[in-house]
């Protein structure tokens, strides 16, 4: 390890956007720790600040610029780096204008540690250490593992193929090696992330790739929980879902909808219609009873009529989602949707977003109330200032318990008692399912 002369001891990593970005940030954190740095999210006192950006909407772009400015104000002497999808979408100029010292695209994320060290110290970390698998100490109880990235689809609204590239899957052995390292370090849950998880292995000729990977993870690891971050409706088949008979697979499915109107879905270039989406939901609930289903919906896509929107509302009310992430359509230059006629006024999009958020809240509360009185296993993640512990059930319900015990990174059985906002109050039952390793 190099002698840093006190110039790079503390690194802050701030993450925007999807779980894939979180996996990238976790990998960066491991590499900085391997190089001898303390890593967190507090910019105060940081020698370097990494903003890992998203560009899925113009709001995400604005947040990236705001975080860069905040970092520059909060730590004037720090090296500020903007990386991620916003850099790929907009180039480096907006980052530099906002106050970043470096703007690094996704393809060069692996060089960030060397680049920051070089800028701060004039040297790079020891070459031998840099070649080792990054240390996993000090990570959260839920470990994010990127199994693939990139997308070969051409959804008309989506900038992701442009900023993440074509589909590229990691090997099963490489993923298993990382999973084993997380397990050895104490992770209680592995979250598989990627741009198109249902396409995992397709670029390598593996069929069916997702089932192959899950079978191996179940066979060759003992981590208590394995969660898939997202699957498209056309990727949900009986042969895949039968694996959820193993209780280690979390009964939570994030299945993007985007619209309930077939005409809008065609203009979006989605590879399913409303009927196929409903069939996917029915299949999940038949094969994985009690599963929660969350989704993404876009309101106000170009040309979306009131009739189109009513079809989306009807499907969302019918589906009983445990939560919905609702976005107003955001024009992304470089996508074909930007060239469509019929872009809607912002006030129309806002009204439709508000209506869908209302449905999301009602559906979420209904799903959580339906769980009250039942027993569930909760992975405890953090203690909040009032002394309560927060954690997640396997079906992705945020849960709270009041105790003086240290529950960090343990799984225990609770009885769900009452809904308080979006969080369910619970009491622990006597028998612990799993303890801190």
C-alpha cells in the first residue's frame, strides 16, 4: 500500500437511481477500503466524494448536479467525482460546471480509485492489492451483486441502452465467487441486480440463464435470502417460478408495467401487452402465494389519451400492487419517444402522477393491512434515532420493532401488529431464525 501523506483517508460515495447503481457503488466502496480508505456517505471531512448518478429522468439529472454542488460546498478541499449514467448521457461539461473535478462514464468506473489516488497523491494504490478481490468488510446486511448490465431492447422512452451499452452477463462462477465472499463476510441477503435480469446469459447462449444461476446459488451457497431486483412480465414462466418453493428465494417481484394501455405499450416498444401482464401477475400469485408485487408506471407518455390513462388506472387498481413507483414521462434526447408527436403539458402529467400515487398508497396500505396478525421473518438493518429498529420482511415490507437489543444484521421472527404510515409495527417472537454470523 502506498504512503498517502494524509491526503486520501476518507471517501464519501453518494448513490442515485437503481439497484444496479447501488451494486456499482458497493464495488467502489470495497476497492477504496482495500486501498486503505474509510468509506461512508458523510461528505464532512471527506477527502474524495463520488457521486454515482442516474439519468432516467430530468429530475435525476438535476439531483446529480445538486449533489455535486452540495459536495463542493460541504467539502471545498475534496476531490469531487461525478460518474454514472448522467455522464454518459450529457457528457462531462455539466459535471465540471457544477463543480466536479472529474467526470467519469460508466465504462471507466473501474478506474475511479486509481484516478482519485493519482489526483490526490500523484500515485496509485499498490498494484498487487488492486488485483485482489475487493475486501467485503464493513458492508450492509444486504449485498448487491451485479449479474449483468446493458440492454438490447429498444424501448422508445429509455436512455439506458445508450448509457449502459449492450447486454453483458457475468459468468456463473464469477457471481458465485462474489456471493460466497459476501456470505463469508456476514451478508444475510443477496440482491441480484442488472439492467435486464430476465435476459441473463442470453448473450452467452445460456438458456434459461436466470434459472441456471438461481439453481447454482441455491445449491452452492447458504446465505439465508436471495432476492431478484426486477423481472419483465415476459420473463416470468412456470419453470422459473417453481424455484420459489425454496424459501430462501424472497417472495417479492418487481415487474415494471409502464402503462396499462396496449396502444401506449406499442408506442413504448414494450414486448408485452396488458393481457400478458395480467397473466404474469396471475402466474406469480398462483405459484408464489403471498408474494408482493411492485411496479413502475410512467404517466403522460406522448400521445397518451384520457382513455389510455383510464386503462392504466384500471389495471393498477385491479393488480393490488404492494407499491408503485410512479414517474411523469421525461423527454430523453437520443430516444425515439423524444421524436413522437403528442407531448403532453406538465400539468396533465402531474395530475395523472398524483392520481397514480394515490392508488399506490391505497394498494400499499391494503397489502400491509392484510399481513397484520401474521408471523414473518425480518432482516434488521438499522437503528433509528428513537431507538427503534427497522428491517425488511422477505416480501419487502418495511417493519419496525422497539427494543434495546442489538439486532444489526440478524433475522428474527416477528408478529406484525399495526400499520403506522408505510411501516408495520411488530413484536419479536421468542425463536430467532438466524443470528449474526
